[in-house]
C-alpha cells in the first residue's frame, strides 16, 4: 500500500483526506517513482470542486495531481533504471508517495526536487501554445497572467524564441516580470490603452493563461481572434478564440528547460511548499489567488 491524499467527494478543500491506496505497478512504457515533490495546479482545484464532473467524471475516491519528481523504483522503459532521478507527468494521480509516469525526463544533477516538479505542466502547456500561435523571432506576445506558474515559464520560453513579451500582473509582481525579461502591465480595465502605450501597434499574439475575462481586449490588441489562445477562459468559443487542451507531451522539451533552470538561464519561482498531509491547506492557498510561481506538495 501507498500513503496518499485522496479526493473523497466533490467540494471544498476538506474533501481531500489521507488514505492508504494500492501501490500501482508500471505497465508498458511506464515507470513507478518514489515521489519527492508534487506540483500543484489550478486544474486540481477545479477537479476537486466538481467543476469538471460532467465532462470528466471520476471514480471516487481518486488521487489528484498531474506532475511530480522522484526516484525510479520500477521501470518498463529501457531509458530509465531503478535509482534514476526523474520528473514528468503522472498517470493516475500524483498526491501520493508512489506514482506512475509515462512522459518523464531525467532530472539534472543538483536541481532541487521542488523546481523539477514545478516544470512539466508549465513546459508542456507553454510549448503547445507557442507552437499553436507560431510565435517567431521579433514578434510581440502578450501573456495574460504572467506571474503564475505557467505564466513565468511562458514569458521565458517566449523570450528564448526571440519574442518581445508584454506580461500582465498585479502591482506586486511588476518587478518580478521585468526580471524574467517581460515588459509588465497591470491587468484589468484599461488594458488595451496600457499595452498600446508601450506597443502602439498592438501585439502579434496573445497567450491567455489567467482566464479572467481578457479575451475581448486580447482580440482588440491582436487585431482579431486568429492568434489568441486561452487555456483558462470558458468563453473562448463565444469569442472565436481557440481553447488549447492537452497534447502529446515532449519529454525532450522538459529536459531542455530543466537544464536551463539548472544552469541559471531560466527562473522558477516556488511560492510555497506544503507537506502532502496538508494538501487541503494547499488548495485553500491556491484558491485565495495572487500566488507568484508554483506551490508544491512534499511527501
């Protein structure tokens, strides 16, 4: 058996409870890892609340969590052996002391477990969206919600492509965005005017991470919906904007970004860490909003 935190029912953070669950066995193409750190995502909160229960019903109790870092304890993959330190996307839930994974990369030596666990979702999502937007060198990209876990990676991966980045955030995160290579602006009413003050011709593309009703402004700044992509706004279809869902992850991209973090070329901000046993408190913290970077669970 494996110690885990399970979703006992849909509702508030209190529905996350500790339990012993059967230890999974790796199938073809999978590794079983002893988990060292778990990345928390807003998606986890929405699943827990029941927001997706009609489109993604779960067989409760269920283990949540999309990403983790840890040590391989069983493997059916030729590239990974017992004892290898890896990180990646988890199959069947990460809020546990043991978890299965398919899309994994080797953790760079010396890279902190928490930093590694913070990367897979943000890198997968950002890579997917930047390819969908076909962002090219010299273009200007607006990242809505640039101070969060995905937003900070989106800024840096866009800059690495040679793009100029304008990032939205609250007042407390303006200097943080500058340190990442973005030109910061405040989100909210008047966004179009603020962006045009620094980019009079608008922007070439928009990556909406936040989903806070900024699609009309995004469309105005991009000159139409064709190069606007959101990962968070349920009104996307009504505005003619693409909503980007999951795709086949690229562990090679995980590894490249992790090496950049380990070398100090990329920054990953850990907002807070929580013991796995305090997953409910971690969810409450996420729901309070205004986090900078990533929150992590530690078994």
